[in-house]
C-alpha cells in the first residue's frame, strides 16, 4: 500500500513538473534603433502581428528604444531578426510572470510603517492605497465616499461594457447639483495599466480630503464639478486580474469580440478586443493603429464602435457637460511623460499652445519638485510615437476643452519593470502626480469663465497670414531687425480641426504678460507632519514663453492649417527648460531630531537588482545608461545600512530636504543616503 502511494506521488509530481515546463516563459528585451535602417526593421516587426510580440514601447525615431515582450519559443526568431539588422538588444526582464508575482502578489511583510503605507486615505472612507484593488473594491470605495459626503459626491454610471459592467464615475464638488463648469479625469483605458487606476483613485481621495484645508482645491470645488472615471475599461481591467500569466496580466484592450482558441502549440490564444485609445474621433485609423483584430493597437471597426469610448463621447453631449469641460486629464503608464495635443502628427500643436505649455511645464516642475522624478514634456508624436484616435486629442480638437493632458506615470524608460510597478511606489507616484495635476486645476479655476459657450466660435475663421520676410541692419552699437509680414493668406476647410504650425522669425516679438501665479499649497500626509513650510510665489514668465510666432492667432477651435513644407522652421518644444512651480522649505523650528535608522541583521544582505543577461549582436551593455543605479546598489552593500531604491541620489539632488519631507519612505528606501543609519 505504501509503495502504491509513493508511486502515485512520484507520477503526480512528474506530471506537474512537465506541465510547468511546458508553460511558456516570457521575457522583455530592450532594443535601440541607432539608425534609420534599424528603426524601419523594428517598425516592420511591430506591424507584422503574426509574430505575436507585445511592444510595451514603440520607437518613433532614431535613438528611441523598443521594449518587446516575447515568449521563449519566439525568442530565437526575434533574436535572429534583430541580429540580421544589426540591432543591439538586452534582456531587461528575464521572467515576466515571476516579476508579476514578486511585485503584485507576494504577501506583505510586517513592518513598522505597514499601516501607514497601506492606509493613506485622508477622508472618512477607507481604502488601502498601498496595494492594487479590484474594480468592485474601487466602486465600493466611491460609494462609501458618496454615503459619507452626500453633499459633495455622487456616483453614477456613464454606460455599460460589452460584458455588462457599469462604467462608474464620481462627481465631486461643493453643492454638486449646481450647473457648473467641468473638470474631467480618467484612468485605466488600457487594461494593464494598474498604476494609472490607483493614481486616479488617489485623486478622488484628495479632492475630498483637501476640500477644506487646501485653498486651491477649495476654490476649484466651488467653481466647478470634477467628473472622475478611475477605470474606463472595467472588462479589460478585471480580465488582467484573473491570472498571473503575462498573456492575461498584460492584456491592453477591451474585451469586445474576443475569441480564444488553441494555437499550433496547443496553448490558448485570445484574439480580438479594441484599443480604446485608438477608437476616438480624431484622424481615426490614419497612424499608429491597426485594422488587424489581433494587433495590440487594433482601432476598431469604426469611430466609437466600442461601448466604453462611445459612453464617454455620449456623456460629453449631455446638457450637464456639453461645451462646459475646461480641463481633461487622462492617466496612463509608463514612461514618465506629460503629453499635450496633438499626437497624430509630429510638430503639430493647437493654436493655444502657449497656454498649454505654460501650465503643462509648471505642472511638470511641481511633480518633479516632490521626489525628483523627471518627466519629459511635449506632444505624444514628438516624445513617444504618432498615434491617431486618442481620447486626449479628441477632447481638444472635437470637444473644445481648453487644458488637455495625457500623463504617462512611472517608471521611466531606464527602469525595467514597465507596467508592473512595485506596490511600494504606488503612493509616491500618486502624490507627485497629484501635485502636478493641482497646477492644472488652479489654471482652470483661474479662468473664471461665466459663459458656457465662450470658448466656441464660428467654424470659419478669418484668413491667416503665414509668410514672413526679414531684413537685418547692423551698426557699431546696435543691431536692428525689421520683420515684414507679406500679404499671403491661406483659406482652409471649415470641417477640419484646429492645428497650427509655428515658425520663429529672426527677432521674436516680446510681449508683456502677467506673471504666472502658482499657489504652492500642499498637504503632505496626515496633520501630524508639521515641519513643512509652504510659501506662495509669483513666478515670472520664462523668456522663451514671451516670444511670439509670426502667424496671426485664431480663436479655438479653428480649422486645420495645412502642414508647412519647411520642416526646419517648426518649433520643437521638447528641449526647453522646465518652469519652476513649487518651492518648499522645512520650518527649522519644528524639525524633530532624526531617529536612528534601521540596521540590517548581521549576515543579511540588501536586495540587489538581478543582473541582466545580455544577448546582443554588437555586445552593447546597458550599464552605461544606468550608471547611478548600479553604483548605488553596489555601494550600499559595503555596510550594514543600505538603500533599497536606485533613485535616492536623484531625489536628494533635486530637493535636499526630501529626507525630512518624506521621512517615512526615505527612511525605508534611502536610509544610507539620508543618513538615517547613524
């Protein structure tokens, strides 16, 4: 009898081992396009969906990176294609499923600040902000807010998904029944972007918690209502939570028309769904999307073909919302970018680009001043990749919203986790992003528009002068530049959206504009943190914002101006310095003496980022691109005190007081750099 039991156990363990061995292993490689030939090769691979590769990042120009998830069976094929095109690559994630389990599903360790890190809500409704949650838990939290703040919040559905789930939104404001202006925020339009969902839920908490203590939020809530949709793609989001397999967890689209079948390796392959951020009415189907249902960027059969995108569009047509939305923010991951319209074509911007840049760059500065996280600013086509049918471009070009931004959250491109953001970074990510969003909220609040239709004009603008000539005269003491505007006019079709292309003359005309007023009010954590002193500053407008273009501005929204043939004359907004927004200083009279930091037990070693296995045709290593990370983790092992984060030096260089301002997190993650070990 005992022998029979042993045989059965051996056979059972053998079958389990065989099953595990047959389970595909997914890796993520990072390839860099160093020339046009390599860029075209990566684009061809991306467009050819028969390879069944998942591009986390797609290169848009030479020098950009491509992050590609590939299973072990197709790895050799992909490696061969890259080597034949002389494309260097490195393996940045050796086992995606293991990373998912480590970052998102491991039991939490008991730790002194565990309760503080996991229960960061500032209102009477409770929510564990230190971890990811299901859609049902998020909706329950929204309803709990509605019950406890009936005069300030109301939960409602804007539509249903193909699987029958309600797409819930929450309206927040003072006296929410009033017919006020609207500020829209959404997240989770791409199913796998869990950190975006978490961050938008944090925004809901802050709008309630800061409604009395923060003057920016208090004033904004009195002037307008916030409509927040934390999960714009509930079906896809819940599907990604159903399994740790990378094919499930990293699903991007909605779940409409999905058909699953066995492939030639007898594995379940699901094909279908629509990329909702390619399904909006903005140059639909022209660039950065696909007509192949198996593609990750499948645009859908037609504009607003999907329940989710159509629900948003229909909601914007309701009497309460139509022509009343002044702010629109949609949150995504990853790459650390703050994006403004338009993204369907490079060097293409709205005619109120100066306002979008002024507020957007101030928002980026506010975000960076929190923990030192660096963001890039520009259009999606210029700093990411061109794509049409996006919700942000639609909001600007079709719905006529003044301030429109798409935010790509942590991590940056030099961090390897991609969409699988460690839960320890959730609250810091949400905090810094909220500081940036507050700048946009203040800008919208300061508009003080009373006429709901004041932002709309006739679709046929006056003729626009676009051609200039310049002459320069130089003397021994002065240089004089004369600019003459030639009477060349251009008429355009009234049905096209408003897009302008800017040109600089030799001598930009300086205009006098009022300084940018940014109230730096910021409530850090709970009330017991008294050591942060916040001041309000009047920030002068940077010189580069004072320069005007030679074209005559037109009121928004206006028709499309045909692209200029002189590409070199277009303004490139990517490389300009950020506008400083917040200046914080600890109040010296209230700073407590630092308590001794934690020391590792004898014989233990700090967590070390696993080494990357490199396969490259030209033996290119990633060490040069992330020297700080490697050096920091190496040096941290020399003593008993260590840093757990690779960003400690950058945070400290950006803000020398960050160790005191965020001592909870810095004590845990940057004990060595902050000197908590002494």
